[in-house]
C-alpha cells in the first residue's frame, strides 16, 4: 500500500530568513529574533557571556542557552529547552507580552519565558551572565537568574522556593533526578524554611525524597528570626544563606584575593554533586574548571536508604572518588548494564534469573549456582531475611537453596542477611566488615540472549515453522504493468466475492493490545470529513486526523482502504491483530481500526517529520550522525519484522518513501502489514514483482523463492542512499559513471576513494572507519545471490561494529 504518509510541509524547506540580530548599546529590541541556522548570538558588553543556540553534540538539535563565550569549553550556564531540543530551523523571538518565545521549524511553540508582570521592550545579556528582559523604563521584568537551571553565578540571589535542577547527563540537558532547593514553607519532611537541601526526585514526578545534604540556616536553634531568607552567591564568590536577621551562614568560601582573575560557577552536576568551580579568565587555552568546594562528601552513603532513587540504578554499586567526591557506578560480576549508554543506570543479570519453579525441579542447587565473593559492598535496603546466629556455611547453603535469594551477606556477629532482586541503593563502603556472597549461575547455557553466545552466527530459530507473510509493496509510477493487472484482477475478485460482513465485536480481544475499534462516524469527524490528504496509493488514501485519547488529542494518519480490498470479517480481525501486536520503536504504530459494513480503515500514529525521502533528498543534506542513527533504526525495525515477531513479516518494499521520521528523527518503517491484510497472495514463491524499481532484489525477476533477503537487498540500496545523501539512480547529473549509485559506490570502495563518495563531507570523513564499515555492509546487502547477503541480525551486528565486516565481493559479477 503504497503511499506512505507524505507530508506537505517539511522542515528543511522552512529555513526562512530571519531578522538580523541587531544589538543596540548592548540592548536587543523587541521583535528581534535568533535562528539556529545563522550561528549568531547575543553577547554581553564584555563578551564574557553569550545567549543563543548551541548545537547538541552529534545531533541536529539545538539548545537555547547562555554560555561563557571566551573560554574554549564555552560552558553552558543556563538553558531553556532541555526537555524539548529544538530542531534545525527553530528560532527564538523577543516579544513584548510573552518574553522569549522559542518556536520550532513549523512554528510550533517549544518554550516561552513568560513575563509575570509588565511588558518587555529590551533584552540585555548582562556581563554577570544574567539575561534580563527590561521594560521601557529599563526595569527588569524577567531574568534568567530567577529561572536558573543547574547553575548559579556570582551576584545571583535565590529567594525561598528557588530550585536548581540537574540534567540527565553531561550531554543530555533533559531534567535530571537531583535538586538543590532553598526551602520555602518548611516542614516538608521536617525541614525548616530557609534551609538549603539537596534531594532526589522520582522522575517524571517532582515530589522530593528525603535530603542527602542539608544546611540548616538556623544552626539548630530553630528561631524564626534566624531562618534563611536568601541564598546568596556574592561577587567574591562566597555562597551563603542570609538570615532574616541579616546574619550569614556560609556554605562555600571563594577567594577574596584573586579579584577579577577567575570565573566562578556553582553547578548541581548530573550526578547530584553541587560543586563550586573556578576557571582563569584569560587562559592559554589549556585550563579547565577546577572544583574548589563541593557537597555532599559521599553521595553514595548520604542518600537516605528510604529514597526510591539513588545515584546508580538497581543492582548497581555506587563508588565515590575521594579526590573530587564524584560517584561512579559499577555492575557486580555476572551483571551488566541494562542500557550500555547509561553508565549510571540499572544492571541486569547476565544469566536467566531462574524462577522458583525451575529450582524446585532441579534437585542439586550446587550444580546451578556458585558465589562470587566481594567485600566492602552493601545493598542496605534489599534484605528480606536475617538469620542469627548462623555460620558462613549455613548462610551459603541457605541462600543456594532459596530461589528468592540473590545475595547473602555474612557479617561479623554471625549474622546472615539474605537479599532479593532488584538490589537497591548499592554502595561501596570502605571497611565494611560483611562478606558479600553474590549468587551467579555456573553455566552460561541459559544466558539471557542466545545470540550473545554465538555472535555473528545465523539465528538459531527455526523459521520454517513460521507463517510467512509477504507484503504487497507499493506500486507507484513506473511499476510493472503486470502488477497493475494483478491489482485489477484483485478488485474484480473483490466485487464478485463480496460478502455481507458484520461488525467486529467492540469488546473483542483488541483491548489487550490497546487497539481501538472506531466507528466510521468517529473517523469522519476525526478527519474533518476526510479533508486533508497526506498521500495515496494503490490500496487506499491516507488522511490526516485528530483523535481524542482521554484528555489528549492525538494526531493520526487514517488509511482508508479501497472497498475492493474487502475480506471476511474473521480474517480482517486476525490480521489487524497481527499488525497490532507489532511493537517496536522503529515501526509505525497501529492505533486503531474501523470495520463497518464496507468501510475498512486503519488508524496509525502521525509522524511529524515526514518521509526519509524528503529528509534525505531535500535541499540540505542532513547531518552525518543523524543519518547513521536513522540507518541503525531501520536495521533494527527490519530485524524485528524478520525475526522477532510471532509471524515473520517480509516487507517487500523498503525504500525511503516508506520510512517515516518521528519528532526526534527516529526512523519508523511504515506499510509493513498491509499485504497480509489484503490477502493478495501468501505463497512463498512469487512471480509478480512487488516493490519499487531500483530497490527490488534480482530474485523477483527470476524463478526464485522470495525470502526475507529481498528486504536486505532493498535495505542495502537505501543504506547507500543514506550514506551519500543522494538517490540510487540519478541520471540528471550527466556523469555516467555516477548515475547508478550501487556501481559507483563499489568503484569508489575498490579504489579507496570513499571521500569522493561522500562529497568530502567533513563529518563523514572524520568518521572514516564507520563510513567504510557502512559501505562494506551495504555492498554485502546488495549481492546478487540472496544467500550471500547477510541476515538483518548480522547486518545490525556489522553496523554496530560488534563483528568484523569482511571485504565484500563485487555485487553483480559479470556473467
Ligand atoms: C516576533 O514576534 C512579533 C510579535 O510577537 C512578530 O510581529 C514578529 O514578526 C516576530 N518576528 C519574527 C522574526 O518571527
Ligand atoms: C559558529 O560560531 C562559533 C563562534 O563564533 C564558531 O566557533 C563556530 O565554528 C561557528 N560554527 C559554524 C557552523 O559556523
Ligand atoms: C562530542 O562528539 C564528538 C564526536 O562526535 C566526541 O569526540 C566528543 O567527545 C563529544 N563531546 C562530548 C562532550 O560528549
Ligand atoms: C548587570 O547587572 C548589574 C546588577 O544587576 C547591574 O548593576 C548592571 O547595570 C547590569 N548591566 C547591564 C549592562 O545591564
Ligand atoms: C521558570 O521556569 C519554569 C520551567 O523551567 C517555569 O515553569 C516557570 O514559570 C519559570 N518562572 C519564571 C518566573 O519565569
Ligand atoms: C535525554 O534523556 C531523556 C531521559 O532519559 C531521554 O528521553 C532523551 O531521549 C535523551 N535525549 C537525548 C538527546 O539523548
Ligand atoms: C530568637 O532571636 C531573637 C532575636 O535574635 C531573640 O531576641 C530571641 O530571644 C530568640 N529566641 C530564642 C528562643 O532563642
Ligand atoms: C561576600 O561574602 C563574604 C562572606 O560573607 C564577605 O566577606 C565578602 O565581603 C562579600 N563580598 C562582597 C563583594 O560583598
Ligand atoms: C598551559 O600551557 C602553558 C604553555 O603552553 C603552560 O605553561 C601551562 O603550564 C599549561 N597549563 C596547564 C594547566 O596545563
Ligand atoms: C556485634 O555485637 C557486639 C556485641 O553484641 C556489638 O557491640 C556490635 O555492635 C555488633 N556488631 C555488629 C556489626 O552488629
Ligand atoms: C561464562 O561466562 C563467563 C564470563 O562471560 C566466563 O568467564 C566463563 O568462562 C563462562 N563459563 C562457561 C562455562 O562458559
């Protein structure tokens, strides 16, 4: 089914020229705007600080922020839209009534500063690092200092109720789980008003957990006249609480003598440590930020055991670096990170956590498990059993025989503590006397993922037993006449065999999949009478719509199948069920369907960034790293369709027009379930060519079995397009040797001129190893013989660099 949801508006085309960033006596007037595309920022008079957009590392997203502009790090001290990174083409406009307004490329609002009182006339980037909106009398109506993110700067004053919020990681500016609060109201968890606390929150909620650091403003006497009224970071870089009675409680001491030679900042780091740093103002370019004071002393030990959230995830162990007091997290032996990119996240056992069932069956527990012994470690909140007095041997046996037991700690006074998963608040404690007995499986035969034990090999699954689903590809302009003939045939058959169909039971089995059964009337309303067409294909037309989900309104793409494609009720239902059960972040989600009399409609989520074709072949070549991420995403989605669904799904029409991009430019494969639904043909050997010229595998033209390898071929063609940012066939350039991308790419590969292939694109050339790996994989994928092509599992492993990619042979050997 042809046409994927094609969107009319597309961000690349929307890079409208923006008004100049006129700066007038250091004041910016209302109506001025900054854009992500013009690399211009608003500077403070001395040039120490800048306000503008900063590109997020390795992505095409931008952060509206304030940074130190004279030091090589260009350290960010304030940011606006950490949770909603701004795509290229976004801009910020200085407006009178709403202050700073950040809008995306399509004009959607991403963030606004808002002004509580007054009307803005100017914006000023102050030399202190404060961005101030002023009215016509130069009175401040909004300040970045009053809306801090994770950093305080000298001259900044925080009133009661003020908060600093950490980010997710050094490079991810989304809101993190740590807070510094200057407490207002007091008495939440017995904390007095005016105290300074550090605490965790359980994201995405904001309710604070008990503090892991607290500075009592009353120094214990609980006299309201000595409660803190302001948290001050003064010009000589002292941080103190100013009490109601104007006395000061010092937290951090800067240096009075160094005068103006140093920059200072106080930052709540992503790992929960609040640190005062200094940095030379004038530098040889090799200096960095030096920590001069930080709290708490040992966050691993100071986080209250009752907190649900610690520094490290579950089953992890928190360890402090005594030099800078910064924590690191470590998975115990036999465990590894759940998300390899998040070193502070949870750890998972590398072995299958045998349920009690299996342990009962197996009589000899000693055969299954052994103990890893370690010291100086505790998970203080994971106990479920205390045995005393006990010997170490009894402790070991008790844990071995107990299917709940994950860890036993045998401690000094003949006490045996048994602990269960998940292990929480794990910490490294120097001098802790207990002996930690970590229960791990002896054999690796039951590793969680079988593919780990034979990396690079073909999957062990027996696909023969699977029901093979061949998808009807999109048959657009330029497709074979034969396919059109088949379609007309199908339409006729549809009319002849048209049967009376009844409604699907609205309380059917679909609720467990969260699929919604919608009425035709509902969809008529949702699409405003099928008004806005997004695309059309051989089997139906796609319309844009809006559907209410609870209190939210969801944008959807409604695919209205031609009535010729009717099938019996049970089959339609069964197929919707198969498609509805596919859940993968790289596939477009089916949200609901309608099956009413002759009307058959499918409702998909709407994806805002259009097709990969539009993205790749638009005016601007997208960023190399983003293209790489998209390729990974498509590979994972295909792997899922081929090997991880209950029913194998062969897409048969992989091409950039059928890949959609969501809000964050994640690749999502679309149109992967329709052939089954339309029951065109389910045989494994096909003669009718499905797919689109340029992307179809050679076996379609021969009398050969059609397997999942046809998708691998199309993926290979598309991978080359992604690598080069051009179409696979380009007759217009006039250069004959470059017209067919596959041939040209192989030539370049053989001659070692991959730089020519990527048109000397800087980012790609800096990433030569990956570039070569990707080109090799693509050439393997487009091998003429299907058996030479790797499986999608192997493709993903090769792309990720988990296995080596051998030198590929010529894709289409002569003869
Ligand atoms: C900024 O906003 C004002 C009104 O709020 C509008 O008139 C102006 O056109 C906007 N400027 C840009 C460059 O978008
Ligand atoms: C943007 O400007 C900064 C500083 O002026 C400069 O270092 C950087 O290279 C520029 N980036 C681009 C893409 O022009
Ligand atoms: C930014 O990305 C580059 C390469 O893409 C990498 O070398 C550098 O370490 C990254 N910086 C940070 C702060 O992650
Ligand atoms: C910067 O802020 C300080 C303190 O609020 C103020 O005295 C100074 O005038 C400001 N500078 C500018 C350029 O607005
Ligand atoms: C400060 O920022 C937060 C979001 O980060 C916003 O909810 C709040 O209204 C802002 N406060 C002011 C005074 O602008
Ligand atoms: C940042 O972290 C959040 C929360 O973990 C995640 O949802 C988001 O995708 C991350 N952003 C980037 C750019 O990695
Ligand atoms: C509280 O402080 C005020 C003024 O500093 C003092 O007069 C009063 O005695 C104090 N009260 C207590 C209970 O310490
Ligand atoms: C900053 O605070 C410290 C400690 O209260 C004080 O000694 C110093 O004079 C203050 N500096 C300025 C510039 O006010
Ligand atoms: C920076 O470089 C200068 C000259 O190259 C050297 O004298 C100085 O020690 C370096 N400083 C640091 C912090 O490495
Ligand atoms: C061990 O027992 C002694 C005496 O009963 C007690 O003083 C000590 O605190 C105990 N140690 C631990 C770690 O429980
Ligand atoms: C199980 O895996 C561990 C670590 O991966 C390895 O050291 C050990 O030799 C393996 N044991 C067996 C029996 O394969």
